[in-house]
C-alpha cells in the first residue's frame, strides 16, 4: 500500500476491485471459512462441560452467531466495502481509539485462532504417524515449527485465492462427512453405539446446568466464527445487496447442521471421558465407528490440511492489519516496513509470529492438557467482544439516512438480543476459565501500550492527529 493510499481522499482514486464472486463461490467461501479447526479439535472439550449433550452448545452458538449475522448483513449491504467491524465502529462512533481497539482485537483473534490450529496440527501429525502418547515437548516444538513455516509462506507473499479456497473447503467438508458417514454406518451396522449418551447431561460439580451450557457455548462459538470474514469480500461480490443475505444465512445453516451431526455421532460412539482426553477427538470417533476401515489413518492428515488453511488465512490477515495500522501511524512505523524484493510486510510478519510463539509456549507451559481449548476459547472471547460492538453499531448507524435505501434491514430486536448474548458470553460469570481472560487481556494491553507509544513517537516527530483515516485500507497488502 502506498503512502497516498492512507490519505482521506485517496480511496476515490483507487480502481474498484473486480466483482468475481457469484452466489456459488461466496457460499463456498462462507462455509469454508466457518468449518475448520473448531469442530475438528474442540468436540471433546465441549462434551467435557455438558456430557453427551455436546450438540446443545453448538446449537446455542449457532443461534447467537445467526443473530449477529443479521447485524452484519444490514451493515455489509449498507456499506459494501472491505474492513468489516473496524469500518462499522469507525462510522458508528467516530472515536479513533475505539476503531483501533476493534481492529487490534480482530488481529489478535487471528493470531489466537492460528495458534489453536498449530496445536491441532501438531497433535494430528503425531496421531497420523502412529504415536498414541505424543510428548509434550514434541507437540510444542512441532507447533512452533508449523507457525514458523506459516511465517515463511507469508513472507513469500502468498495471496488468498478463491479457487484454492474451493479446493480447501471441499477437503474440510469431506473430513466431516466421513465422520458423519462412519456414524451412519455404525448406527445401521450394529456397531457399538450408545444413543443414551446423546441425551445424558453431565456437568462439573462446581457448575449448575445453565452455567455449564454457557461455558460450553463460549467454547463451541469458536467453531462458528469465520462468517464475519465474508464481509471483507463485499467489494468482490456480484450484487452484494441481494446476494449476501441469502448466502450468508445458508452458509451458517450448513455449518450448524454439520456441527450438530458431528457432535451427536461423536458422543454416541465414544465416551465423553475419552473424547475429553484426546487432542484428536474425531480420530477417536472414526476408530470406534469403523475399526476395520483405514479412515482413522486418513482423517488426521485431512485435519492437518483443514487447520493449515485456517491458520494461514488468519496469519495473513493479522500481519496485514498490523501493517495497515502502522502505515496509518497508530502503531510504530517500523511495523509498516516492506521487504524490498518480496514486497511483503516482513516486520509485521515477524511481530505477529513472535506473538503466536509466545501464546503457544505459554499455554503449553501452564495448561498443556487443555491448550487447544484455552486458545480456542480466547479466540471466541475476542470475537464476541467485537460482535457486541457490531450489534450496537448497527443501531447507531440507522441515523445515517444517506445510506438508508435498498439495503437489508434486520428486525430491531435482533441486534439487541445479539448484544446482550455476546456481552454475557464475554463476562466472567458465563463460566469462562480465568486463563482465557489472562491471554486476551495480555494481548489487548500490548496493543494499548503500542498505541500510546506511537502517539509519543508521533509527537516527537511533529506528526499531529495520527489516526486510522480509512479502515478499508487496513488489510491491504503492499503494492
């Protein structure tokens, strides 16, 4: 991105993006963005909170995500531009620090999501090569190497391809369909299936039923995130005002149905205790449901491919957001450095990768047995905070009558419900572990310190009124 790209009037001079995504490609993008690490890695942790009724938190998470999706639909059809939540916060509140916080929290959610994927990748690789009890040090080392490999790919300047996303989405769905088909085969073939577990609601001794469901929903919500990324494709979608409402809700529904079916199959075939202990719960499911078939040797590699896609996209997004904020002088300018030959934001890539290293090392040290659930839960904590802001923004922006014609309008009650539900799932009494707040709080504090450090630097350099002038350019790659 050039210096002129950040000036207030420069957006008018930029050529428009080519509108290449019709309903089919957009649907695959939405489904592919939602499916991934969450359901592959966290079914056991969700079941640990509520027992065999693991499908219930996924259902509640689907309902909360759908309500918030209605708010995104009103905003993306009203302002069909890239940048998503940061743009909506910028337009609704006009407070530069809030815009920065929203953008930084979205960036952090990308790093925590990728870190979750790195742990899942390492666990599945050990399972795939036949190691039943993976050494903790080995999982940590492999997760760090995986993240370093992502940084190397990112440095080479890999761009997101819609056609590649189609292939990756098909592979992700194939893995989950294999699990569902194994369940159907076991159900009809007289396998060792216990349907009584599906309705067996069991909670930890220190939690009541409501608290157990909300704690599990907070974790299951990680599996539903991703739909909000689709609003960044608004400028490349044909007729977004008509296309987005139908396609986004369809994609969410497909993901919700797949998740509920997978969770039912999982608890019917494998006892909750075994699911909870495993970092590769779906592999345990196919082992139990089809012991004579080689599916259990294939699924770990499908899972690795699925989580790699999730991780790469999230680290690309995170480094570009850091780069964009540095170029608009709300983060130290060095983070906006571009490599002279690769034309990639190399300092931002190193910065985001080091944060990921720190997260992976931290959870591996303090909570190696539930590292994936802590990182996944932190991702949902960060994004639910953003969703609460978006649900307020949609109501505030209804005063913008200049943009009031022809767009999708959600019933007023839904943003209110979405805000209250998101806010509740963010607060401590929803049953979240304290470690998720420690991780999320640490990341936000780093962002705030960098923000004010940059203000001091700008003051010393005589730069006044430095702020995010145009959120639509935050995720742009260097020219």
